[in-house]
C-alpha cells in the first residue's frame, strides 16, 4: 500500500510539474509575441497610437499632394521644354541645310556648259549664271561638284576660272535645287543667259529638269576674322 | 438555509444582470473598445505604409524630371550654340568690323542726245562685278544700300530700278564690305571687270566712284526668306 | 521515501519544458492575459506542493486538485472580471502572488534549517 501510494505521489508530482513546465514555456513564448502585439496594449496606449498615426498620415497625405502638384507642373514644363528642344533642333537642321553645312537632295535643274575653246566662258558669266539661278529662287547651287556659298567669288585663273580660289574647267556642271520649271524657264528665257552663251562659238548649253538632284556640303565653313557679331 | 438560498438567488440575479448589461455594452467594455481601436490602428498603419510608398514613387519621378531638365537644358544650349554659328554663316545677324566702302552713282548730268544713254547709269551688272570682286578679295560680309547679301541674294534690274533681295534700290549705291581693307582694295584693282568699271567706264561715262577704307563698318542682318523649299537633307 | 521523491518534480519540470519547446503552439494574443494569471496560479500551487513535501504534509489528491482548480479558477475569474467590467485580474494576481511569496518564505526557512 505504501509503495502504491508513493508511486501515485510520484506520478502526481511528476505530471503536475511537467504541466507546469509546459505552461511556463508557453507563457514565456506568448509573452514575447504579445509584447509586440497590439492586443496587449491598453486602451490608452492604443488611443495614443491612433492619434500619432493619424497625424503622421495627415502629414504624409499633404506631402503626397504637394509632390503630385509639383509633378504636374514639371510634366507641363517638360512638354514645353521638349517642344522647345525639338523646335531648336528643327531650326538648326533647316539652317544647316540652307547654309550648306550638310549636303542636300531635291528637285531642280542641271545645266551643262561645254566650252570647247576653253576661253569664252569667263568668271563674270559664272557670276551671272549664279545670280540668275538665285533670281529664280534656287535654294542650293553647286558648280563642278563644289557647293556655292554666300562668299563664292569667281576670278580669272591661269588656265580657266577660279571659284573661290579653286580651279574649275569646262564642261561646267551646274546643279541648282529649286522649282524645276521656274529654274528652267529662267535660264532658257529668250535672249537670256543660255541664249547668249550658246551663241558663242564652241559653247553648248543644255538644261535638264530633274526630280532628284543632289548638291554636296560646302568645302569649308566660312571663317570670320574681321566681322564680329553685334548683339541686339 | 432559507436565508442562504435567498442570498444565493439575489446573487444569481445580480450576476445575470451584470453579465447581460456587460454584453450589450460590449462595445464599450475594455475588450470591445480595444478591438475597435486595434482595427483603427491597423487601418491607419496600412494607410500610412501606402502613403509612404506613394511618396517614395513620386520622389523618384520628380528626380527623374529634374535630371531630364538638365539634359534638355544642355541640348538647348548646344543647339543654340550651333544656331549662333549657322546664323552668322547665313547672314541673319548684324556684324561689324573694318573694311571698305564703295560708292557708285550715276552721272548726275548726262549729256543730252547721246548714243548710249544707258552707259551713264549704274546697272545691276556693275554692282555684280564689284560684289564678285569683293568676295574674291575675302569679304566676310557685304551689303548694298543696307541690303545684306547672302546665298539667297540676287541683284537684278527691273526697268530703271535695281532690285537687291527684291528691294528696290537706286543710285547712289553704297556697297560696304567687311574684311581686310588692303586685300579688298587690291581685289578691286586686280579683277579685270571691276578695274574696267572703276577706272575706264567711270571716267568715260562720268560715273561717280569712290572707294574708301573704313575702320568701323556696321552691316545689317539679312531679312529675307531662307526656306529650303523642297530640298531635304541628303542621307548618305 | 520522501527524499527519493525530490528528483521527480525536477524531472517533470524538465520534461514539460522540453515538450513546450518542441510543440510550436501559439496562444492567441487575446487570451494571453488569462494564460499569465493561470501560470501564476500554477506556480503557486506547485510551490505549495513543494512546501507540503518538505513539511511531510503532502497529500497527492489535495495537491493535484488544488493545482488544477486554482489554475482554471484564476483564468475564469479574470474572464468574468472582463465581462463584468471589473478588473478581477488584479485580485487573482494579489491572492496568488501573496501565497507564492509565503510558500517561498516557508521553503527557504525549511532549507536553511
């Protein structure tokens, strides 16, 4: 009986303390979790938390609104900025085309001037041809593969014509971009350039209208050593 | 025993009442209020983290824009610089510098009944001759009576008038050219056609010619058309 | 006989702790308060048992019944208190806490003697 009783006592003690041990571990683990959990906080603590979070949210909301407005503003500015960039680029492209910084292609006329005697077509004749083409609104002119610039001058060379110091010899291949009909009629006007030059012995003039003619870019860009820009 | 039972009865009643009232006031009991607040806190925390995320995204976008602005400003600046140079080449800006001034005028008193009355007047071809000589002499800018000459400029005559840049000009014609004055004067002498005009025809027909070297000339900008028309860039 | 029994509590405790660590059961946070007061009651009962053992007044039936009822009662009283709007949690804490300290004092005296 005593042995049975001591066994019971033993088992009782053992089990209860086992349960205690289990509960202690559970409590410890739960408490750790609960520390960080909202459910453990008192009503007062939660109220404070609500107030703090509300204030913080309000500030965040205000800042978000400010940034959104700023973004809209700068998106509009970017659009106009981008337009300005495009506009500048287009202006630059156009000026490059017109001033001969880049080669060009388009409709126009090709004039071939043969001078078998080699001495009858002179610098002033070239001058006249260029001028006549410009009167007929030629946008770009090239002579023997050289682009005519604003400062192109023709002079008498040792053997033939000098174009801005460069030697050119017949046959003269003159390409002018513009309205083909207008250019054609300007050159072949009765009593005009083609007629006058063609009447010279050994000189033959041909003018062809074409849709796709090309002119190269200028051989060298103008250098300004004496002329300086004057600001408005 | 009876007293005890009665007391127990009252206790039971009190308990049930308290419990029931506790139930209906569950919203205001500690547990219920706590649950409500917990929900509010969780909502607020969710809102706050969403707003923070929005804020971060917006900030990134704003920074993008700012860097974009810098790039575009850089582009505009480089385009402007190129445009400035091209404008100079095109003659659409005012320029100043030393050079020569040539004045050509008709004979003020042409003789009557002459065989060739046209000879006593300055013509478009006279102007072309002088201008060509100036370009050969290295002129950097030329203007006739305030009309700047560019690669679109033409000198032609319509009746008694001379048209430069489609503007009617008449005698006296003042041609100004910026460049090395010595080189320009020399070019006028060396160019055959120019020399003939200045020395031979001027004397013969009494045309007024004056060539002066000037220290400071101011040439206006070209104001005419510059459009490329049908012409486009040639893409190699 | 009594001396032999002393190592059993320790063994039991160790086993309980071991099982507790192995079994990954988490108590919902809302019931955390009830668990803590229950643990307090359990601790008090356990120490009461140890004291009874040392005073040779240990009764196993009394001990086990006391352990179970006190533990459950503590949690129940707290729950009731929450429902009634009265913080009965405090009463349980005070009651079991005081008894805990009393038992500890007696045990200490017995060990020192």
